[in-house]
C-alpha cells in the first residue's frame, strides 16, 4: 500500500513539473519578443489589429476559438521594426507640427500681409533684454508705439506661463473675452455662466481675476453648448440640446437673476427627436443671431422682435457644428458641418428666395468642428476631426469634383471621435483640395475643439487651438511651425480665447480649471533690467505661480515661567523602587 501511494505521488509531481516547465518556456519566449518593443507601441498595435479584425468579421461569425484566431486572414502581420517606424512617423507628425502649402500664391499674399502689419518676427536670443527694456519704458512714459511696432514686440513675447483663475467640479465648455477684454465669460456643464474681471484698484499686472457675477440658465439639457455676448456687453445668448436659442439682457453689472427669452422655430408643434444647437453668434450691430443645429439647418433670428427671419433647410448633409459672420457689417455667413464642407452664404441673395451657397470649400477627410474668420473678408480657417486646420481663400472655391471627393472620404470614416483614437491615414490629401495651407500638430477628440485667428494687435499672425491632450497649440502662419505648446490642463481644452488688447490667452478645460496664460521673462531665462539708470521705479509684475498663497506670520511661542522650567520631570522608569545598580 505504501509503495502504491509513493509511486502515485511521484507521478503527479512529475506531471506538475512538466506543466510548469512548458508555461515557463512560453513566458520566456513572450519576454524575448516584447523586450525589443516599446510597451505603448505593442498596445497601440494590438488596438489597430483588433479594430481591423472587427471590420473584417461578419455578424454571423460566432466562433471565438483559438483555431479561428490562428487561421483567420484579417490580422495583418507586422514585424516589431515596422510597427516602431509607423508609430514614430505618426507621432512626429502629431507632436512636432507640420505645415503643407496648398496654394503658393495665396500663401505668399497672406504672409506678405502679415509682414506688412507687424514685420518679421524678431529673434528672442539677441535682443530680448532690449525688448523688455523698451516695453517697460513705453509703458511708463506713455503709448508712443505704433500698431506695427507693438505687434512686432508682442509676437516676440508670446504667453508662456499660466495662472489659475478658478477650479470647478464640472466640465467647462466655453470661454471668451467680452467688453473689449474687461471681462471674461465661462459657461459650464453645471448650468451656470460665470463672469470674471480684474480688481480695478490694482494695476493690471498685479491684479488677479475674480468672479464678479454668476447666472443660472433656465433650460439646459446635458450642458451649455455655446455662449455669445454682443460687443456692447448688454445682451447674452446661449444654446443647449433644445430647439431654441435663449437671449437675456444684462442691464446691471451684478444682476444674477435675468429673464431669458426663448426663440424657437417649431412653435407649438411637438418634436419627434430632440434637437441641439451647437453654435450661436451675434451680428456686429446686435440686431441678428445666427445658429447651427443638429437638424442640418441654419437659422437667423431678429433680436429685437425675437422671431425667426430665415431658415436654410438642409444647409449641410449632417450636423451644422459652427457658424459665424464673415466680418463687421458683412453680409456673408460661414458655416461648417460634419459633412466635411465649409459653405459661404450671402444674405443679400435671400430676398430673391435664393438660399443656395455662393461657394463651398472642400478638402477635409472628416467633419469640421469650427470655422473662424480673419476679419478681412478674404481668409478663414476650419478645424476638423481629421486632426488638421485648413486656411481658405475666399476668392478660390472648390469645384464639384473636390466636393464629391470630400463626401466620399467623410462617408468612408467609421470611427467615433468622442471615445476612439484617430485612425491612421487621415494625413492623405483629398483630390480637389483648394486650401491655402494645412496645419497638423494638435488633437481633435472627445468634443468640438475650436481654433481661431489671433487678434489684430498681433497682426493676425497666429492660429491657436485647443487640444485633446490638455494643451493650447499656437501655430505661426509665416513660418508654418508650432510657436507655443502651452501644457497645463489634465483634460481636453475645448475653447481658448486671445485677449483683444493684451498678450494674454484664457483657456477652459473639461478638468474644470480656467487658466490665464501670460508672458513671463523668467520662463525664458531673462531677468528684467529694473536696475537700468533710465528706470527709477520697480516693476509691478507679480509672481508666475498660480498656486500663490500669502505668507502667514508664524505665531509667537510663549515662554514657560521660571518655576515651570525648573520643575523636575516625573519619574518614567518602570523598575521597582528597591532596584539598585
């Protein structure tokens, strides 16, 4: 009996040892394969392979056995070296930035106009100290700088340091300067619109932004999608997931309870599907409002009478994500949608009943998230889900062949930008693309990220945009490179806005943080020459630390009285009293 038990135990131990030896050999081979590959590369390649297999797999395939995985022809075989080269190429394009010139003539004319406005961008390595001194002297002795010299100087000192304005426990969607930069407005997902301004009792270089007003909207589904304030600052409008645009009048500075007037276009007719308004804009004279909806339509409203003036049904073949007026007092309206097209509309032709666009721009491979005008009635830009920004010339529209090629490219996309990474192959040009230039280097994911031209005080030289990586990317149109990459947010930056007068950018993110970016010489390794003999007053720049806390005076410790200090300490020994050494 004992011999039989012993032989059985020895046989079981031998089988157990052989099984673990085979597992160890397999694990050792896996380590040898993955030792030369980057973990991020292997993981990303696995996601691409899985996505390709899901596209090639039929719905009737229900066999998930190991034999099917080995014999299936849907998995592309790539060596680790090929994977590494592919991802290095895509990463270089995505992070370092890339500019592709489409129309050399229009691009040359655009850059010539920029150089005429502000001159070529000076070098910051040799003349940085002189520029800082010149800036301080001009600020103290009066505004003697011309517009060109001011833009020339501001373009040398782009924002590089952040200062936190506010932090909320909700997602921020919109941010913009209003009233010529005196205030900023931020709209969030918690159904509130907040206003911030500087302390008027302090200088603008030392004062910080503080919340001066807060408005709660009447109707909000999921989030406030867009907010607009007119130039006078007395009218505000917002939109959400509802078939209406809401307008309120801000008569007082600190009025927290205003009356919202809805302007809808369905009246009392019940809606079968819920509609969303993605963008709303005031006209220059504050008499009209234009908006784009998820019903593929564009609506124009009269502000005073609160009624609809014109509706363009099926303006696009998909959601209309962005609309804007071409220029101050212009009759042109730009619109962009998920069909990948940018269209130009003329209000003067609407009186004849003609509501077709006067021109179309085609060249994107996916839907367009935002459109912005350069305010010169010639150039405009569009930001797209194909991870590019394109600049267009109003005198050169796209032909019908380019429109059809763009439609085919957009319809061939089978990914969702809200939760999936951008697929490879979006960098290939589209036949019939008439854009002036194409910029790459930012990420458009999760939401409708917005891009804009820099204001007039910079000569409109830069294009800046939010990014899904929590950055603000600033492109230089003249050089075609990334001038600044401002990193500081933990989530996607949906919108950022450049101050119309100062060298300052405000950004809001889904992490709930509102941040102001300014230029600080300490970040460039330059010390301001306050000890110069021509300057007799110390500068008033504040610290660049956004977590600044005032230094508290330490509390003074009271000394013990003499009787307490001379008192003997109580005995703490645990030995008995009769213990002797």
